[in-house]
């Protein structure tokens, strides 16, 4: 049996599961937004339903009969929506997969409907809509026909009991417990690939429990935050109204009195940027990152020769004779790892993992990389030229900042060499976030165990004095590169073919080749998915504005009539409503943008599968874009809100006074 093939298949399936889980995680914000939209749909017509339920009670209709009517109504409406929605969703999904992802010739889109999980999701959604709508209307019917004494009795609960029976507390406790169960189950499954494959369904279950836990906890925290915002505006509205009377302060006063009506709107706005920002930001961020990553992998050179044996000294001479090659130089990446084996030469049981880029000719290296050297580098080429001085070095910025390394700071060679040899004090030149051919030191489970985990850059003059002084049990690995600069008029493809044809076991690559390879490894589906979520979110926000305007308009009919009777014009009342909404949503939108910015920096690159071999992924997020995102969110919801209010006020006919 081919064990390599078995290992490949197992790795593929594990990766497939991870990518699927990533898609679910990326969709968490819009799932919450859709849930809010569904809840808002459930609450449409509450004003009319109040009259209807009271009329049913007056006619003597039993509550059991009313329960059956409500269930049948929700069953019929949900079934019709599902029958119409499934074909429409299938056609839209097929169009996106065929034209957006070009999957038509690679896989059958409709084969996905052979998977049982699809029917499980449809059944779960169908059940949620029916049960959710039924429970919402049933609870509303009970409150409507409830006696006044029963209402006051339900409000006289003890303070502690009210806290632990609130929706926020129940969601928070459920979310934390669910996440802990999922995390503990996932954490204690061994790392062996074969064991992971054997318990893959169980592993997937634990991961989904973590997702559900995060979802519930996020919903709870946002509900708590929306309640705090409501209390803030309630306090501000009352204080301002007491000091000054105007239409503007009247709007704030009404906001203070009826602020609970905006709870769901605040919650929705807290999700807005989480749905919109990733799709707008990550496409450009990912493309920019991959371009720098590919450039670093080839050492900012025109052509990079990898995987060659150092003793092939004739290789460089052979390449230099090719017409079109202007300059070439050799660099060497040295990995030095000490795992902490206790021995005489290492009495302190040191643990470190250090990469050293050994530059054989500094001036030639600078001349080769200078045409492609990016302006975003925080160190100038002049600092690299200082490495020609003996016993000088550059260090990765994370470790340098942690240990307060600064200009002319000395670094003892005893940090990496054996303690039995004489040590050297090397002079610090500058720090770097990224450097050509130097791997980025990311934080993972292994590197967290290492006390010292950093990169150094130095000349061959300096490194040659250290290379023979490593401890005999320290692992030292070498990787040599030849960086080539070609004539601007030369044919790069032809030169690559000529170098590859040389009788040496080498790998030749260019920036374009590496960039294409990185793009193939990128999770393109996740990026397209985020863009689709962004487009859908704009539509959902506008639709949510329409529903919110309609529901709040119905709830405030008596206030509208009172204001109209004292001489207020329709446009003044309309403006008051708009002022209320703007004040309600501006704070949660701002908070949402801040939260999404943090998540873009620290989380989304994990789900996109972005390569971070040579550079940490940093999203493109300028300040003006953040301001523009806030403006877009305001325009989206106000567009639906104002248009619906205009329609409602246009249809409004004031009650005639006797």
C-alpha cells in the first residue's frame, strides 16, 4: 500500500474540513444579521395584531384555538417562502459558482445536493422559521390578552432573578458552556494526522460547538452593549429636554422615552461593519500581501536560483556567462535551533530558534535588490551597506523591541554559540519587520515553547567567525540562494529556461511564478464569499431600515397624532424620527467599525489561508476608508428608513377632531 498517498488523502480531507469550518466562521456576522431581520419580520404588524388579538378575546375565542391558527399561519407562509426561495437560491449560487469562481468545468455544482448536510441545514432553517415565528406571535398574543395585575406581578421579580433570566445572561452562559465543551474536546484530541482522521466527525462536532459558543457569546455581548447605549441616550435625552425645548430636543426626549424600540436596530448596527468591511478590505489586502510575499521569496531579485548544493562552485560561473545576466550574488539562510538538551556545553539549558541570513557580498546584494526594494520597508539600503563592517548585524523587530535593542546595541555571540568558545560582541545596526529570504517568525504552539525566536542578518565576514563555534548538538541547517539581476532589455523567460537547462539539480523561479503559485494556494472561495456577503449586507441593511421604520411608525402613531394636533408639520415629525435613528445608530456603527478593524488584523487571515512565510499579514485599512465605511453604513440604513417613512407619512391622514 502507498502510505505517502494515504497521508496525502488524509491531509486533503483534514484541510477540506478546516476550509469548510472557515466558511462557516466567516459567515457568523451575516447569520446574526439575518436572524435579526427574521425577528424584525416576525414583529411586522404588531400594532394591528394587538387589536386583532383583543378582538378575538372579546369574541370569546379560546387561547388553544388561537394557538392552532398561529401555527397554521406560520407553517403556510414559511412553506411558500421555502418553495420559492430554494430554486431562486440554487440559480443564484449556480451563477456565482460558474461565472464568479469558474467551477463549471471542475466540479458539478448540483452534486452538492447529494450531501445530507444540505438537507439538514434546510430542515433546521425551516424548523427555525416556523417555530420562531410561532413562538414570537404566541408570546405577543399572551402579553396582549394579559391582565394588568398579571403584568405588574411579572415586573416585580427580584433583581438577581431578573438578571439571570434575561436573554443576555442566558445567551452568555450558554455560549460560554458550549465553547468550553467544544474547546476541551478539540484541545485533547492528539495531533497525530491518523488519529485526527479516525475521529474526524468528532473533531468537526467539537469545532462546530466552539462556533456556536462564539456565536451565542457574541450575540449576548452585543445585546448587553445595545442596552448600555439605550441607557446612555435615555439619560442624555431627559437631561437635554429639561434644559431646552425644541424639535431637536423633543426628538431626544422621545428617544429617551421609547429607546427600547431601537434595541434590535442597535444590535444590527453592531454587526454592520463585521459584515461589510471584510469584503471591501481583504481582497486588496490579500493581493498586496501576496505581491510582497512573492517578492521576498525571490529576494527582490529578477531571478532566484534555489535548491542548489554549495559545492557546485561552477554554477555561479556558468550563470554569469549567460548573455543578459548583469549581476549575481550568493546568500545563505542558516537555521540554528537548540531544543534545550542538558549537557556540559549548555548548563543553562538554553532554548532558541534563530535564522541567520548570511550575505556573501553586501554591495552586490544591495545593487541587485535596489530596483525592487519597496518603500514600505522601515530600514534604508544604507543600513544594509553598514553590514560590510565586521561584527555588525540587523535583527527582527519583534525580538529587538522586546529586549530594547537600539542603535549600536551589542549582541553577544554566546546567545547562539557554544559557551566553551570565546564570545564576540556584535553591533546592532537596525531592526526589520521583513527582509528578503528571511522567514517570518510567527507565533504558534511550537514557537511559544522557544525562549528566543528571532532572525539576524549579517555579512559573510561576520558569520564566518561564528559558524565553527556552534555546540555540537545544536541543529544547523543551510539553504543557499543565487540572486540574479538581468538586463532590462533581456527576455526573462528565455533566461530562466537557459539557467534551468544547466546540468545542475536546481530550482529556478521568478516573482511572477511565485505570485501565481501563492494565488493558487489562496482561498479564493472565501474571498468571493466575503464580497458576496458585503453586497448582500448592504441590501439587508436597507431592508432592515425599512422594517424598523415601519414598526416604529406604527408604535408611535399616538405621538404622531399629538404632535400633528399641536401644529407640527409632517416634514418636522419626519425629521424628528430621522434624528432619533441617526443618534441611535451612529455609536454602534462606530463601535462595529473598531471591532471589525481589530478582527481584520488578528483573525481573518487565518480563515483566508493567507501565506505568511516571509511577512506578517497586515490588512489595508486607512483612516479615510474607516470614515467612508461609516458613511456607507449610514447611507444604506437611512436610505431604507427615510424612504419608508416618507411613504408612511404620505399615506398618513390625521384623525378628525370633533
